[in-house]
């Protein structure tokens, strides 16, 4: 099934580099993003993302939903990477950019602005002028999954894209994993490289920090989902501390 057959063009810029038009992404990243956006490897996710994009949420009925896999976003020379879970059905699946236009992004981007990783505290669309500095955002899964729960086989289908992304981001020093799935995604990446035999020694907990066999640091955080932020499981000061620590661990 072709994702373009059911979904009209996304609102905002149609270029997939998702940065201001004066900035050109390296060729490898442009090629990767094209492959991500055109992916149809997971039939369940193709059906779901396109159904959401057709039916829409009432608050966004005037939007032309993105309705395709969402590529990563940020600085190709980043020292810090955010590893998320998957696009939100009415957030990234609508806007086409990670953590853009939903409650998680509304919580996260002000923190990234405060800690020096973003030029502004808001993220509403691909044309809002947001630029990240020394930070790149990606996810374990690139399509919005039902109930925010990608299947193991769907995560496996996305893994080659993640491998290419992490290989291309040569300056990375710190991985900030948002939630257990993002945490496991990086551990599994190292296992695929043959740099990690077992995940048993790496326990997910908010604020957990591990020096990894590839020389990078894995820093864990609760995911900034409504479920976590509205219940107080993750507070703004807790999240600010994570990104201040990430900045310290990845000096210029």
C-alpha cells in the first residue's frame, strides 16, 4: 500500500530535511530521510497512520495530516541525541516532525530552550522556525502505533533506519533515552553491532547513567507523556536536570 495514495500533501514545507531552507542536510541524512518517509514495511502501522490522517481529531480538522513515517530532526553535528518512542497519532503524525504539536512536545521544547538546545520554546509545525543546536531527535519507531505500543516486529523493521542514523551522527557523545522502549532501542543497537553481549546490567530508571561500550553515555529519563507529566511522575525540574547533565557530559 502506498502512503501517498490516501494522504494529501502535509501542511508546511514539503522538504523532508525539516530545517530552514538555508540549511542543507548532509547527503546521507537526506537519503535516509527519504527512505524513512517512503517506508511501508509494517502493514498495521500503514493502515493506522493513514486512518488517523483521514479521520483527524476535531481540533485539527483543518489540518492536512502528514500521515507518513516521521524522520529524525535536529543538528547533524549533534553531540546529544534524544531517543523517543514513536510519533503521536495527532502530534508528529499530524505535523511530520518529532514531538511537534502535542503535549509531550509542549513539555519538552521549553526545557530544551532553557538548557540551550533549542532556539525557541515552542514547536507547532515544520515551518515554525525551530532549530536545534547540538541535539538530534529520533525514535525507536517512525510510525504512530495504536495505543502508543509498537510491536516487537515493527521495532525490528525500523531498526535498520536507526542503525544508519546512529552511524551517520559521528559526533554523538550522549544518548538521552525517553522511556524504557527508547532505552532498550539503544541497547539493542549495540547488540546488533556486537558491542554488547547482554542487556542485564543496564537497568532503566529515571536519571540512570551508563558509560557504554561504544564510548557514549546512555542517560535515562521518564518519557514526557501526559501520563507521566500530569501525574507528577516526571516534573519540569526533573527534566531540566536531565538535559543539564547531558550538556555537561557532552562538552564542546
